[in-house]
């Protein structure tokens, strides 16, 4: 869809931060500090997730989502939430939005020692309150599952409003301009939530060990290097990952419950379960850019491709679930 159309109708929306600056590819990343600046998968990894997801987008979805322009836009927007992290001096924005990209899960499956990954509260507010009662600032441990859930629910509403606009246009005997607006907004909102869904497949975004093992018990002597995150998601992905290498691990879209929090929990738990395997492969030299042992190198390629494919599969599943759920919402 045309960027001008999107910008004109979404500029005031919470997630719609389309601007001239946001259309410039920015690839300068700082990953030595706390988790907030981390950019899961880097621009290339997110692009690959988008490409693979769009290749296998279910044919039962509306035709407007399967046009070349819609696919290109969703692929582009996969990395938009990282492009927007363009520099210093945006304290208010950084405080509110960069914490949506990660979730600090400890080795017991707990967030902040107070909330279990397999029993997340239903809403962001309840999550914050649960952590606050334990003396934990939720902004220090992340909001990733709620960024996914809230973005999904927005897409449900988008689809429902599109259904209503289509019905109204048919009643008027004409192709109402509102239909085009609704299509543009739906494509945009899918592109935005796709970023957070992609983040959820990156093991270092669902763990307290997000950039080296950190100051935790480390009996296996895993790497504590503060370049671990960037070397994996950026350098390694850019060198060795391609859409064709990822899509053979793609699994077809599933339909979840209309409120898919339990499916989001399972998705993030599956990703978290790959943290120790990642560090074991790192210890074996699997993610070295040059000179890696052949067997470890092959395992590292498969490991990364499977994680990217998981992000693409989850994206298609949530789009399909949103479409199905919107039928009930549009009839209310």
C-alpha cells in the first residue's frame, strides 16, 4: 500500500509512527547496555521472517493481504520498530516502547521472580501490578507477551472493521473509500505486530541471559561476552541466513483460541527452552563466523533457521486466528 495513504490515516494512532525518518534504513546498533536497546534478529532477520511468513500466508485470508504490495509492506514493517530506535534523546518514547521487545525470564521460568511464564496475567495492567507487589518494576523485565497480544487484538478489530466496511460498500453498490482505508490500516497493523512476534522467536529476547550469561550461577562456564547478542542476531544472521534456508523449517499456520495468551505463553516458553542449547553451541564455536567446527557450524545454521521459521509460523497463525476471531466481533 502507498505510504502516503497509511501515514495520513494512522499518524495519530498509538503504534503508527510512520515518518520520513522511519523510512530510512538505519543499521547502527548499540548492544552493550541493558536489554532495551537490543534489536532482536536485526533488520535482516526480521526481513527473513516476513518473507517466509508471506510466502505461506493462508489462502483463506482476504485477497487484499495477498497482493504483492501488501506482502512487500508487511515484510518492510517487520523491522520498523527497530528502525525507530534512531538515537539518543527520546527518553519518553524509549521508556514506553523499547520494553515491548523482550521478556527477562529466569532459569525457573519466572519473570521478576514473581510471575510465571506459563501463567501470565490477562492484561498488561495486571502484570504490572503483580510485579509491583513483588517490588519489581515491570519496565525492567519487559512486556513482550503483551505487545504480541495487544497487537493481535488490534488486528482482530481491523479485520472486523474491514468486514463491516465491505458490507456497507456492498449495500451502497459501490467500492467505498472506507474499505481502502481499512485495508491500509490492517496491513500496517499486521506489519507492526509482526515485529514483536518475530522478537519472540529469538532466544536472547526471552531470557535474563540476553547478552552473555551475566551475573548468575554459571556451572557450565557459558560465555559472558557482552558482544554475544549482536554477533548472533546480526553478524551471524546476515552471513548465513536466507529465506530459502529458513522456509524448509516453516510449519503451517494454526488457529488458536480467540484470546491466544496460552498460545503466546507456549511460543515464548519454546523459545526460552533454546537459551541453554544456544550457549552450548556458542561454547562449541558453532556461531563463529570463520573456522567453526563443521558439525557445530551445521547445527548452528539449523538452530538459527528453526528459530526464524518459528517466528514466521507464529505470525501466520496469529493473522489467521485474528481473521477467524473477527467474524464474531464484526457481527456485534
